[in-house]
C-alpha cells in the first residue's frame, strides 16, 4: 500500500503562493465536484487567516493522482509560526519548496529549507509567479542553488528537479518557455521523485503526535503519520512521553483520514498514512507517541527552537473592566493560555508573581498578537504588557547574551539612506547591500531583537509603504547596550467620561490624537502622543462653553484631523514598559500600568 502513497510538505516564505497552489492542486485532481462552490484559499480555514491573508496553522489535505494518494501539508510562511513547520516535517518524505520568481529565496524559505535538508528530505523546487512582469527566474534558480550549498545540502539534494509555474493561472512546466496547460508535471514529479514512506508494517502500531486540536464532539484529536503497524477503531492504545514514560491508556474512539479538505472516518489505517485519532484525555500532547500497549520506547521528536520574547498577560483591573467581555477571571485566562501552550509547541506559559498575572513566551509579536486577537474574539478581557526579549548568560564567560535576527529589507533606492540610519540607531550591523532590479536595493542586517520591536510601523512610514522587511531568528550574541526606545511622551486623560470634539480639537497642537470624539476615557488612559518627551495630563471632557451671543466669524469651527487609531500589533509595540494595552472584545485602550498620577509620581521619586 505504501508504494501508492506520497507525503509532502509545501514550504515557502509568506505570500509566495503556497495556499493558492494547494487550491489549484485540489481542483485539478478532481477533489471538488464541477458545480461545487469552493472559497478562495480554502486551506486558510479560520477567520484570522482569511482576514490577514496568511497561513497561521499547518493543515493537511489529501488527493488522488492516477492511482497514487498524495498527502499534502500546507505550512505557514511567517517566521513567528516556525514551530508549526518544524514539527510537521517529521510527517513527510519530501518537500516542495516554492520560491517567488521576483523576490527569490527569502529568510523563511532559508529557515525551513535548512530544517528539511538536515532531515534528509528530498526537495522539489518550484519557481512560482513566473508571469510577473519583474520575474527573474534564472537568477532565482541560481540563488536557490547557492542557498542549498550554504545549508550544506548533500550531492543528491543539490541535484534537485525544478519546475516553473504560475499557481494562480494553474500551470507548471519543466522549461521556461514550455507548455502552459496544467499542473500535471508537478503531480507526476511528486509521484516519481518523492520516495514512498519508510515504514515497518509488521511491527506494533506507533505514531508520533505532531498536531493537536479540541473537537466539540470528539474531544481531543491528535494527528500524525503512522510509523509502524496499523490501527483499528476501538483498539486499546497508550501514550508515551519523549522519555518513554507512560502518560495514559485509552481506546481509539474514532480514526479519521484526510480526503480532500474533509476528514473521513476509517475502520482501519495502515503504516505511512497521515491520520487523526480521537479518544484520549488532556494528558496526551504534541511530541508524545501514541502506540500499541506492547510498545515501550517512544519515537524520537525533533527539538523545537526556543522562544525569544515574552509578554505579560493579566486580568483587566481598569475602571471599565467586565463591561464588554464575558471571560474576565484569572482562572479562565490561565486555563486558556495553558491550553494554547499544549497545542502550540513554540509557546510557553508560566504563572506570574501574582495570581492574576501570567508570562507567555513565544517567537515574535505577530504570533502573540494572533493569540491575543483569538482570545479577544472568544470574549476575554486582558491587560497586555510590552514585549521583552529573553536574555541568556554565557556559561563559560558569564557574559550577557541577547537574541539577534537576520533582517532582509527590500526598498526603493531613495529610501535606503533613511533605513540604514534607522537600523544603525537600533544597533543593526549591515551584512550586505546590492541592487535587486527595478530601482530597488536589497539589504541584509544582523540586529538585536530588542531594537526591532516596534520598528515595522516606522519602517512603512519611512518607505512610504513601499518597503518589504523580513525577519528571522539568527541566534544569541553579545549584549549591545541600551537601544533608544520611543522618543516622545503621551497625553493622558485626567478624569472619567466621554471625550468631546471641541477639547480634542484644542489638543491637536500638543500632539497626535489617538481617540475618537465620544470615546469613553478614564484617568490614566492614553489619549494621544505628546510632541515632547514628557507625559502630559489633559482634560478632554469639558466641552465648549455656550453663550447666547452669536456673531459672524467669532465662533470656532472645529475640524478634527482624523485621529491615529492603532491596530493591536501597533499598540503592543507603541507602549513603554510602564504602560499596558487593555484588550476587550470591542475596544483597545492604551493606559499607564498605575492609573493614579500621585502614586506614579511617588514611585518615580523613589526610583
């Protein structure tokens, strides 16, 4: 059976077209009926993925090509979700590396390709979007080869097959000017080049858990590839931890296989297939081995790169707490965060110094903001602190180390000077700078993660929204000293009430307004950005004093500049260490951690 089975992962940098390509593969393999209405990017199934246009969770689909079943794993392309990619590589025997014909091999391609090549997986390179006007497929082919050499690929891996394709138009070709009809060349290449799964069919059943989800009807459902043996519905199984200690015993209440975008129940599943099993309790998690009771040794799991930043999550204690959310207690927040850490291997959660405070460790601001946004939509109210990097100490020298990132920036020539200057302020070291065609420059920096927090918004402003910045964890290095943070103070509300248009208009000369007229505010809440470096308490509740005197030309006409309303990611990176973001299902508020101004002053004096 395994000879007619192929397991592959599609990996690429964000926005290089993985999910669109999977859409077309499903359509051309006949997985959908002729009259079936299918959403665009069908694999991006949750609301946040659809809204942001990015893949956040790795997902499995399956299709038939001729007489071969191909299991395909669609992976995230953003570095913050790298943990999703690292663990699913253990399920596959080959990878399709998708590269944009114009942008070339970007950091996330490099990161995941390195992991795949180390595991000995055979790559198929697809240069996508060759129909772009600025496409440079030949140069990109050379870039990919150089990248594989740098990643110490074997001679066999360096002899990779290459296809030129347009995922959106639905064709692939072995040569640049070749036939542009469908994706049959890609299907055939997967069947010929990717080896069938190496399995031990006659041994007892064992499977490494690589994905977990909670189903309202089935309970805990784990997904992985069967390494040995076969499993039947209602069979007695057990779960082993990485150290081979027993976690729990249970029965397989349901076995599900991926068929198209649906999951179908099976009576029996065999070695090599990627399946889901239901029936276990909360004890079984990612990297556990689900196996027959006679098995005593757990399967080896790939180590996951450690988190690099942390953020504090706390119970909302503001004046408006509990008015908009339904889940506001520390018990509910704690349960939700620990549940997230169980299924998301790149995230860690610890109890804080008080019962209503929790420390969440992760890969980056985007990963954190996706978690916060998800919790917000579930009805949670939270207080979020500024992201902090995780330091280490060199065991030999006792030197303080901090995380560094490789930053690849693509900008128009005219903005390159500003970017170099800003990166220097943030302690970034330039590694390379080269023209990338069409009047653009590609620059590579190694910079401390600490300096990059909050830079993305500033970068887009500096490059008039035309620049592209990509970041990837590089490693730990020497601590670089203090990095300049936000240069200006904030405008703080003096009292509780509704902001008036007249007072906000009067306040415009003091700084940038960040609330709309009619917004409910409270003492200590941030209502704007000050022009100077100190914080300023302001009264925005008075309103215009009316008289019965009317004269032409003497009345002030209020025309407000549109306020600067921050998104969740912008808010998280805007705040300083003494400030918090209050997140509720309906509202985002920025505030001081200590709302009482007298108490703040006393603490400042005592240091």
